C-alpha cells in the first residue's frame, strides 16, 4: 500500500488533531475540503470546529447527500451546515450543475460493500467519468436511508491534495479496504485508490 499511511486506535479528538494540523497550513489562503456524512465524522467535526482555525477561509463540500430537504434527519448537508457555519465556514450544497473546486483535502468514509460517497458498486463509478457530480439511485436502497442520492464522482474526489479515510474501527471495513488497496477487488474504493496511486495522491487512513 505504497503512499498509504494507516493509523489505528485513534478517537475523534485525535483525528481532529490531524485535521487541524492539515488545515492550518491550507487556511493561510482560501481553501476547500469535502467531507463525508454518516455516524463517524460528526463527533470529529464537533471537535474540529472548536479549534483556533481561520474557518472564514474554508469552503466545505459534502461528498454526497440524500435527495431530501436540509432539515430532514437524513440530510448530510444540513448536519454539516449546522456544525461548520457557526464556526464561520461556507457550506456548499451539491447540485447537478455544481463545479467542485480543487480540494485541499478529500475526507471519505467507506461502506462495508466498498462504496465511497454515494458511489455504490451497482453504479459502476469510473475513474475517467466526464462529470463531476451525478444523481443516482443505489440498488438496493439502504433500509436506513431509502433515498436517491447526489454525489461527487471519482475524478472530483481525486481533484485534491490528499485523501483521508475514517473507517470507524470496523474490522469488516478494514478488511475490504486492505483488499482494495492491494488491488484484490474492483469495488468503488479500489477504483479510487488505484487512480489516487497513479496520480501520486497521499492517502491517510484512520482505521
């Protein structure tokens, strides 16, 4: 897994420490990051937004979202906005016409099925996708969030200085990630990691 750093046993505060160090240099100027939804990131974000950073220079994009209003409990954007905007950051909602910027950091989670953002295996995400944002329908729809999705594509996620994965300490996810990093499957995460390796983009994983 050349170019990949694995960090084990880190809690939310330790991941926030890492993010703070990474963002401090990026926020010497205007910067953008994209962040995941799901249960794992929000305690980390809660810790991060209490840090002494120049959040007014930061634009935050979600990796993906469910097609629901922002005040819906399933909305990633609504939760991200509620945390980052009081700290002074701009939060950008995804639309199909959006033009994502170059990111200082792409922060991703991963499902046990190897999906990243809303790029599920059945959606056949391509490293050479000509679009930056897609609306799609996972199949099967996750029972806890049975909604259509909007998502950044692999090229948009890779338009970044670095990748960060937070796997939440799940052994099943770690096994899938490790196999993908070794090129032993063709899941969405494997396609992303292969393209990142080809482009020399560093990957940090809080396993």
